[in-house]
């Protein structure tokens, strides 16, 4: 692996062509930059489900479930739940297959819901972040080969499915490598949908189970687009082919204009940039959706802002940086409560071990590139709507439960962005803005809106909320899945 570029600029304006970096910090910025160029060819129109897939790509999955059973991951402590991992073909003709990792619930797996988690990027792996650094049952120690338990794993609340998508991300691949040049929101949603239909054939006991989709960051696109595709196809055959009940997205990219404005507002209100810079940004930048390239005055002001924030982890503004990326012979003392800022390097080492790949049933076709937290083979992104707010409105009309959460120390897709986006929807409030509690402390703030939309902040959490506030994140998902409001009483 080339060294992860964690310390360098998160905007990395010196990349001329759109090329995805190796971590979440870069992937999203590359897309934004490409979208904002005046000569951008990225399709920013509204997302609509493309066609009816039923019957076309659903294949028999007999005995594949047992074949996917993971006896034990290398270096894993003993656990009582079952794990599975393997490939699901999403397009036979192209030879396109998605890798999934599934951790059954720690208890009551027959009754708890099925929860899918997606990371964003675009191009970042749900195994790299969600499963191995955030809400999965294990975390990797600093030796890069042993695992320790996450006592706040979300499979205490659900049967938990992680998916690497689209093709080119992590272990997911296409034998038609030109597919990597056709990546974008639409193909991702289509393939994710076909994945789900086939996965449910392989795990038929989950077919009628309550189903929820969760994710963070650019999954603010993926999650609603997949939900929309499910609703569209359910309606087409007038049957709950997939029993979708709700979605939950965190620090999510949902509306370009407010996402951008809210980011600079956060920089200013957290004293990361000067008032002078902020005034210039407000005066010269026009964040209106689909506006053409920024003026020179605006670019100068935003460049000033970038210079000021480049030396911190903008995804968690108070977090320490990783100062030594080497693995250690003996694992350092590991803690779920205190996220090690070098975790990404441990996970990279672990996932690239041949014994780990064998145990996971991954990389069976011996891919010609290594496993990366964010894809290196996806070079272009063809379509990315400037807003997904219309999809959220559609879900309200369809009685889906929609939760939007925000770790309040993330500066990249911060709480201000999310609040501006929600304000744009002009929702009717059904409760007051109020603190919510966990173990006698304020876990964050919440407000419920008419039509089953809940907004919740998580106090002291960065972009990867379950990494930094694992107990609060678990409380959040339990209330979401349980259909209850966050706890309003301190005791
Ligand atoms: C757009 O312009 C930039 C320079 O501003 C150039 O590097 C890039 O190749 C152009 N992209 C397209 C799609 O023409
Ligand atoms: C991709 O090609 C390899 C090698 O021919 C083959 O084993 C594999 O099954 C193909 N994958 C898909 C999804 O068809
Ligand atoms: C911002 O851009 C939009 C779309 O290009 C335009 O309609 C609007 O007038 C602009 N606003 C300002 C303040 O320049
Ligand atoms: C980084 O950590 C490794 C392993 O613990 C150690 O051998 C090395 O000396 C450290 N490097 C620096 C610059 O501290
Ligand atoms: C797959 O295996 C090959 C051969 O062992 C290895 O070189 C490559 O890095 C692996 N790729 C991934 C994505 O795991
Ligand atoms: C809210 O969602 C629940 C299921 O999660 C549903 O029973 C209820 O009808 C929904 N309410 C509204 C107003 O849509
Ligand atoms: C709220 O918190 C209290 C104190 O921890 C707990 O006893 C109660 O069960 C919680 N209520 C809900 C709905 O989670």
C-alpha cells in the first residue's frame, strides 16, 4: 500500500482528473470538486428508479448460505452469534459480484430486524469502516492480526448486514473491468437492489423480516436511493417483496447547497476560520444548487478556509491524528471507548492477510489489486443528484420511518449542514427541540417532525459516529429500530 494520505489536504485540489483517494476524507472531496467544475459532465438530475428487475436477475441460491458460513475469523475472540461472508452475483453477463459480511444478532435473531449498513465515499468500503471500525462486532488490534470485541456492536439490536458496493470497492468486483468507469449513483442503487433480492433467496428466513437501511456520509445518497428502488418495485407488483420499514442516515450528504454552506458555517462557528474569511465566503460564494463554477473571489476565500483546517482531522475536529502508522509486534491495549486514530492502518493490514481473506470467502478470483478502504479502481462517477430531499419527502408519504442523525464534532458534513437541509424541507415540528439522555448524561439533542422524521445529534461524535460515541450510537439505533423516541428523562 502506498501510505494513506491522512495528513494531507482534505480537499486535495491538485488532482486534475476525478480520481478517488484511499480514504473517506478524499473520496467525497474529489466528487464535490468534480461536480462543481463548470465543465462537469456529472449528471445531477433527480434520481428515479430505472426499471422492474423482478425475475431477471434472481438466481437460485441453494446451499450457498452454509457455504458462506464463517467458522471463525483469524485472531477472533469466541462469540455466540453466527457469521457469514461471500459473494452474490449481481450481473451474470458482466461477471459482477458483490461481497457481503453478515453478523447475526447476539440474541433473539429470529425476531430482531434485518439491518443493512452502507458506507459512502463514493467508493468506500462498509467492511473497512462500518464493520471493522464502527458498529461491527469486532475491531482490529494494533498488531493487524488479532481482534477484540465491540460491546456496543449493533448486532445487539439487529441482524447486521454489511455490503461492499459498487463493483470495485473492497472485495466487490466486475470481470468486465470497463464497469469501473461506469460507476455512479444509479448503477449502485440498481446493483444494491439486485444484491438484496438474491441475498434474501440465500437467507430466505429474512424475507418477511422487518428491514431497515442505515449508513453515513455519501450513503446519504445510497440509502435513500436504494429505499426508493425498493418502494418502486414493491408498488409495481403490489407486494412487499422487500419489507422495508425505515432508513437512518448519519452526517449524510443530502443536499449540495446546504451541505456546503453548513460546512463553512461550522468552520466559522467553531473558530477554525476567521470572521474575515467567513464574511468573504458569504459575500462571494453562491451555493445555490447547480450554480456554475465558483467565482475567483469565492475560490480565494474557500482556499483560505482550507489552509486553516488542513492540519486537523476535519471529520472529528477534536480528535488526535495518527502519528505512527506502523503495526506493533505486540498489540497495544485496545479500547472501544477511545478510538485509536491509526485503526484504519490496522484494518488495512488485517483485510489484506491471505488467511483472513480465506476465512471471509473473499477474493476468490484473485483480484489484481489489493483491498483498499476506499477504491482505487473506480476513477469516475457518472451521476450524483444535487439533492435527495425529494426522496425523503416520498418516504414520509409512504409511511417509512426516517431518522437523520449527526455527530456534532464532524466538520465535513456537519450538524449545521444537516439542520439547513432539514429546514429546507419545511417540516412541521411535533416535539420541541430537547436533550436526550443515556446513563444520566445528555447524549445529544433531538426533534421529531410530522411524518415520522426524527432528527438527533450525538454529542461528542465525529463523522463516524459509532467509532467515537459507541454507547450513544447503540442507544440511537435501539430506539430507531424499536420505534421509540430517544430517552427524555435523565433518570
Ligand atoms: C475540465 O476542466 C479541467 C481544468 O479546469 C480539466 O482538467 C478537466 O479535464 C476538464 N474536464 C472535462 C470533463 O472536460
Ligand atoms: C469472474 O471470472 C472468474 C474467472 O473466470 C470466475 O471464476 C468468476 O466466477 C467470475 N465472476 C462472476 C461473477 O461471474
Ligand atoms: C446564485 O446562482 C443562482 C443559479 O445560478 C442564481 O439564480 C442566483 O441569482 C445566484 N445568486 C446570487 C446572490 O448571485
Ligand atoms: C513507530 O512504531 C513502530 C512500532 O511500534 C516503532 O518500531 C517505530 O520506531 C515507530 N516510529 C516512530 C517514528 O516513532
Ligand atoms: C486478492 O488476492 C491476490 C493474490 O493473492 C492479491 O494480490 C490481491 O491483493 C488480493 N486483492 C484483494 C482485493 O483482496
Ligand atoms: C410511522 O411509522 C410507523 C411504523 O414505523 C407507522 O405504523 C405509522 O403509521 C407511521 N406514522 C405516520 C404518520 O406515517
Ligand atoms: C430511560 O432511561 C432510564 C434510566 O436509564 C431507563 O430506566 C428507562 O428505561 C429509559 N427509557 C427508555 C424508553 O429507554
